[in-house]
């Protein structure tokens, strides 16, 4: 626990000032975090980032992460992100032939899904920051509250297992405790923050996001269990890897936009 707290303090001291400052330092940090997360995802399937498919995945990720306000150069070369992504898929499939199926169709699918999984979440992290900083802090705090509430309430009164096949320690009581904790935080943001929606809408959206934040956590747990991996990485002592820290937020940031909370 002591190591987790020390790591969290150091990480927050680096992460939060860059988020607040924004601009190119923030975008560069997101690119770095997303690249590490992609490395961790590929490593679970024993795919090397420093290989032809790994580098191709990384290039596609970097293209995917280009913020909307800086994507005008794509218009100048007359390509869209979607067209470049399709080109990447064709190159992946071509590589299965070149390697005589040592790099398989399943490897192609995993590489593409990993790129989308990581890229979609972190792209909308950038877009959320550019739209309104308060919503970045809102997303961070409701997920931290969800995680903490689920953990402490689950330990205190949790009896019924939520999904033991995927995450044996999570309980139904912890699941609802996490939602309740997130709602308390959302209420504080509604009172003291300059949110763009009413308190009722914010609370309803928070319950929805808290549920899907926990689903995001379970998705990564299912992925790790499938590939028999304890943590996605060890870059954050006591916390695991980048995917372990951002799994919930990779679901929450896109949903903030998809439900038009901003």
C-alpha cells in the first residue's frame, strides 16, 4: 500500500500539471502514455512493438491520436484518418502473406483492435481537454471515486461476487458502492464546478459513466485473464502498467462525447 501511495503521488505531480497546462506538452504526454499502453497490449499476445506489425500499429495509433484542431494537414494530402487506417489494415493482411502465416489473421485482428482500443480512449482524452478542462477533472475524480468506493465498500460489506470468472475480488456491493461514491463527487462538481449541464443530467450521466468505467476495468481484467497476465506492465510500481491505470477512462472519455455531456 505504501508503494502504491508513493507512486500515485509522484505520478499525479507529473501528470496533473501537464494536463492543466495543456497544449503541445499535454498532447506529447498523451502520445507517450498511449504508446506505452499499446506496447503493453501487444505484449500480452507476445507481439513485439519493435517489429513490422508493431511499428505499423504504432503509426496507426499516432495517426488516430491526431487532435481535430491539428488534422488540417490530412486535408492537404487528401486523405482521412479512416482511409489511412484502411490502408494499414491492407498492409497488415499483406504481412500475413509475406510471413507465410507466421503472423496470422488473428494477430492482425488483435493488433487492429488494440490500436482502436487504446487510440479511441486517448484521442477523446485529448478532445475532452481541448473542449473543457473541468470535464477532464470530472472524469478523473468520478473514476477515482468509483474505484475507491468499490474497493472499500466491497471490503467492508461485500458478500456477493460480481463476476468471479473475470475478477474474483469484485463484489456486487462494491459495484454499487462505486456508483454511489461517484455520484457524491458529481454532486460536488455540480455545486462548485462550472459544468455545462444541469445537476440532474450530470448525476444521471455520472451513474452511466461509473457503470461503464467499471466495465472498462473488467474488460482489461478479462484480457489479462485470457492471456494469463497479472498486470499489463510494471512501469508504475504498485499499480501495474498504463492499461491498468487507464482501463476505466478508456471507456469514459469517448462516452462523455457520445452522450453529448460536453
